[in-house]
């Protein structure tokens, strides 16, 4: 089954459901939810609208922020501004997530 990612406008939590006619937040029970793109990582804070995500270059360990990309392919094209390296990890509250290394 395909899981869809949702954002609760009431409490700001992000959660996944396999199928839902009306998605209800498992944390607060609110039905004021919005379906998010499937590529949005768990632990992202999108409740405030467009923001930035933190990244770390695995070559030079430089940490930097960029606006939330519009798609996974835009994120895969990110290069380190310090060394132009392509081995970038997205930093989340759950740790780091490697991006495509080209």
C-alpha cells in the first residue's frame, strides 16, 4: 500500500497514513490536514510555510542552509558552497539523510 504524508494545521505534526478519505491527525485528532509531497522527509517542519533545510557536506563537513527545494531532483543537484562537493546529507531531527551522490 502507498503511504501518503500529511501535515496537521492544528498541532504542526507530520504523519503518514496508508489510505484516508479524511485524514485525521493521530496526535491531536484534528481533521485540518494537508497532503504533502511524498518526498518530504519525516521530521520536517513545514507548519510555518516555506522555510530552509540544513545540509552538511560529507567531504569538508561544512554545514549550510538552503530554501526547501521544489522537488527531489532539485535537491539531488545541490553542491557544497564551500568545496563544490556532491556528497551532501540533509540534517533532520532524526539525524542525517544522504542525498544522491553523483
